[in-house]
C-alpha cells in the first residue's frame, strides 16, 4: 500500500481551510449575517490561494519569479470574485499571462492548481492572454458572466487593469448582442431549475428569483451601463432606491440560507427541499402560529424575497433592452389613437401625455388600461407600465366602484387575462381589489400535493382555464360556451384564499365570496353562484375520484346540489383548472375522462334525462350487439341483472365482447384479458371468474398487479348473475411510455391468474425509496387517516383512506379488509404526486352495510395498524 506524500503547503492549506470553516460555521450558527459570513469565507479562500501560489513560486529562480510578476495575473471569478462564497463553493480563477511567459505560466499553474485540489478546494481555472479572455467572453454568455465579476488577486495589477479596461470597452460596444445571449442562457437555466418563483422545492441559486436573479442584474448592468453593483446603478438613476434596498435584503436572506444548506450537507448543496425547509425554519427560530407551521412562515418569507428579486430584475432587464427606445420613437408613426389617451401599435398599447396624467390620478384608469390591453390583445408598453407602477405605489385611497367594474370587465375576456392578472398582482393591485389576496401572497401549502404557493396556484388556475379555449374537446367547448366567464375567473382567483387559517378553507372562501359581492355590485344570483363555486370547488373531484358515480342516487344528489346546467358547466371547468394548477401532470387524460363522464351524466340529469333511462338505452344497445344470443336464457338473465356501475364502466362494444367471453367461462375457471387505451396511454386488465373458486379475489389481483410494478389508477369490482365476478383495473405501466409489448401483457395476465390459485403473498419490486424515507424522517406530514361514510350509499359502507404512497399499499389495505371479514364491491384509487386517497365500497360477508359502531372502530384501527407496519418496513 503506497502513501501519497503531499507538499507541505497542502498540509498547511488543509489545516487553514478546516480551521477557517469551523470558525465561520460557529459564526454562522450564532446568527451572523449571510453577507458577512460569505465575505469572511472569501477572505479565507484568498489567504489559501495566495499562500499556495507563493509556494509554487518558491520553486522558481529569481529571474522566473520576476518575469511572472510582470507577465502573469490571477483574478477571482464568479461568486468568488463577487465575494459571495458559501462554505463549499467552487473557486473559479482567471489566470492572465503575456505571450512572453506562456510556457512558464503553464508550468507554475499546473503545480499551483494541483495543490489547491489537494487542499480540498473545487477549482475551475482558465489560462488565457488578455485578447483570448476578451474574445472568448464576447462569444459565450457563461464565460462573459463569470468574467464580469473578475477581481484582482495576485500578480501583475497592470496586466489585470489592461484586461479589465479592454473587456469593459468591448462589452459596451457589443451590449445588444450580449444582453440577448445572457437572457437566452438564463432562460434555459430557468427551464431546467424552475421558471416560477413559487416552486415549492426551489434551487436557491438557479431557480427563478434566486441568487442567479441578483447576478443577472449585475451582468446586464455591466454590459449596458458599465456598472455592476446595485449601489452604482442606483446612483446612475437606473435602479430605484427601494429596489436596491429590497435586493440587499434578499441577498442577505438567500446567502444565509445557502450557507446553512452547504454546512448541513458538508458539500455544495443548493436545493431547498422539504426536509431542509423544516429543519432550517426551526433552526432560524420561526415560531408556529395557530394556523401556520414554522416551515410555512419561513417559506413565505423566502418567496417574498424571491418574488421581489424576480420583479425588480424583470423591470431592470426590460429597461435595458435596445428595442425600447426605438419602439418609443417610432410609436407615433405606426400606431393609432384610442380616445386621445392611448396609442395602439402593432405589439403594444402606450399612454399619451393625457393618458399618463390620468394613470397617475386614479387606479380606475390603471384597470381601464389593463382592460383595453386585454380587449385589443396588446402588451402594455414598458414606459407606460413603469408609470403605472409608480402611481400604484403612491395610491393610498379606496377603490371606486368604477375601478371594480373595470376589473370585472377585464375578467370577462380570456385573451391576455393571465398575464395581466400576474402584473396586477406584482404591482399590489389585486390586494386592493381583493384584500384577502394579501394573506395568500407567497403562502406555502406544505404538502406533497400542491407544488406552488396559494397565490401562484390561483393565478395558474385562471391561466389554465383560459387555455382551455384552445382545446378541441368537451372541456374546451364547455369553456367557450360559458356566457359569464367573469364569475368563473373570479371564483378561480379566490377559491383557495381561505387557506392558512384554522377553519376549513372552503368555509372561509364562501365568506370571502359573500364579502366581495357587495363591493363588486353582484346581484343575488351572481352572489349565490360565486359562493357556491368557491364553497364547493372540491365537490366534483371528490365525487369523481372517491365515489361511485354510476350510482343514480349519487348523480341525483349532485345534480340537486348544483341546481342548473350553467353552474354545473362553471364547476366542471373550475375543477379541471384547479387540478391543472396543482402541479405538473396532475390533470391528465384519465382524470379528464372521469370528470367529463361525471359532467355529462349530471348534465343529462339536470336537463331531464334520468339515469334509469340511460341504463335502459344501454341494455337495448347491448341486446342489438349480442344479436341472436341475447334471446337465450343465460344472456337474458345477465342483461336483466347487470348493475348500473357495470353498464357505464365501458363502451357497449366492449361490454358485449365481455358478455360473450363470460358465457363461455367454465364454472371452475378464470380468464384474463387486456385493452390498451391510447387516449390516456393506460392499460385495462379484466379478470373474470366465479365467486366460489377463490376467496379474497380483489386483494390478490391488486397484489399481482403491484408485484409487476404497475400503478393502479382505478378498480371496478362487479358481481353479475350466476355468481360471476368481473374485476376491471385501469393501470399505468412505468416501464413503457405507450403500449406495452405483448410479452409484458402476457406476463401480467399470467400473474393475475396465478394469484387466484394460491394464498402466497406477492413479492413487490424493490423500488428506490430514499426520497420518501427522507421526507418521513423530516416532514410534519399529515398522518394516515381513515374516514367512514355510511350515508352516501344505500348499499355500501364507504372507507376513505388517506396515506403516503408506497409499494404494496393497495394490497395491504385490501388484504386487511379481507382479513376483517369485509367484501370489496368497488374501489377508486387516487394518487396525487406521493399522496394517495383510496376509496373502498365494502359490505360484510352477508352483503350488508357495517352498522355496528364498535366494528367500524375496529376496522379503522386495523387499517391504521396495517399501514403503519408497511411504512415501518414490516
């Protein structure tokens, strides 16, 4: 075994680094400002770099040392140059050299950089002449942005000043192209790390509004104005004082958070995941309130800082754009006048002098401008919005009824509604129109279901609804036909504003709707509609994904609650928009199908077509498809007793095919078949058998599917005449983007049939569970809950089970129900990111509801115990 002998400077440097980090960690833990700790870390790094470079020079002759003192210069780049070093930040160096010392510089740098690596620093270095450094930076945005922060460290100051002067001069010559390159590079980074400020597990450095936003302002400022720090930009008059102060506060907050992330991970780690959010909130001393956890208060402050960074940087970048002045100069020549107050151009609407005066006088005119921009589908020119921002900041009075009328007219037009609402929110106007919006600003929903803050979720919900107008399906047609879109959009804006309080948010939301009705001059019908939409905004998804909507009584009750086709249409669109705004892929094709089916069946009920008539029509259609077979005794008996849930569970053609298969099924056999559904890219597996050949059919089939790595989306259990049982499972196969190959399908069908033949428990795939275990260890998660509903259904006891998703959960629940002597008549499986709501329609072995209270309590506890054992790995 060989032992590596390090140079003395490496051992010295390692000790300096370890001692320095330990000292500064203690300083950080004591509450020192993030900026101060980062500055000290930067100074520590300077000392180590300087000592290491001197050690490398010590091996040279005096002549060589003199040559390098005149022909080589070392500069700190990026965060190191800026003084924003975190505990495990990279050390980026630019080593400039004259042509005369090129070979000597390479020799020294090789030793110098290797020593820094051996000390334990992550080093990024480039060895270039001044001309090479300038040329490469002008052609590559990533090189340019790191060199903007160049700070002289060691070696020739005159060589560094030559570079600095030439770099600045060339940057200002090429500033138009450079700004474009920087924006494109930053856009790609946002796409990768999160384009919204309100991403609930943000990258502190690279997500929107993070430290990169602060850096973007410096880079654009350097290219456009020759200044990079906010103080200098403020003195030049291109950055407001309040913006500079907000950026300073955000920088302090974000740097302190980043330092803590690095310290706890013992490496460069910039993702603020949920476990870290909980830990840091408690470490930083955030206290709980009656309605908010410490983590929710901490993240609300985080989002307020990042929102400020995003808004300020966006305005600053817009103000630096090369096309702005050209557009303003050409405006009078390529636009037309609108009421003497505005000019409408090809792309934007601009205020005239008269319009500018009116905008500064009254917020009614600000909302009128937003309405006109929406009506004409134009952007609002940068200079005009800048004026609007200043006037809104000064406005302290009450809003007039005319202002609210303008807002309602804005809400009635989907053209640019989402964009304009976002801007009004950023300016604080939404809070003046809807005071409860102030509470929702940057409010975290600390769960694994929602991916955005409350205010971001509501804005995304409105955007999702307006985007439905482009869909060529039932949802798109329903949205386009709505006569009063303003009520729908207003309901979407306020539907979650009751969150962050102790009371149920839907109850608070209903009161908020009632409070807003007066100021917005809504009539009685409009008020009741708004209150209903907000109060019942979860009811349709609750029915669709947790209840048996093939039960006529369920449809009848829902139709009675909704009351009219118009309100039903609004609730349908609102439900789909709400799901779309939760997070990526939450509203998928399958959920769209389920909601559309519920909407259509309820609409038929409201328009006079009863569910029993639907069933009779389906039986008639099946009789036609079965032809002569339908008149045999077996088929007539089946058709007479087919349950409504089965009739509505598939297309008539599919049902006819299934009945043909069932007619040939031997009393001691089982059969499995499959169907690929391309619209939702899901598979449907159907198993038919007789009750007497296997006990506990449902849990066995669920276990078999899970053992094959399939995600079960829904399960329908049907008992037909003559003791026939047909179970239909809709699943997602994660191993295949589209239709699985035939070998895979045959393996799944074999697993299903084999499961009925024995009582061996299934063996599940070993999936990577690190993230869930991490969350379990760190998060204040909602506990597993079991709710019992004995009122909704006349025939079944309904069990709602809320739990964290994990492999084998459905099998565990179903098996426990079987062991408890219950029969599963139906199931609805809902997975939302990593949270599950599983609903089971159960009876006792005599096909009756469970009425005994003690037995219900026992069932609940048995399920909780079984899930707890699964979570513990038992």
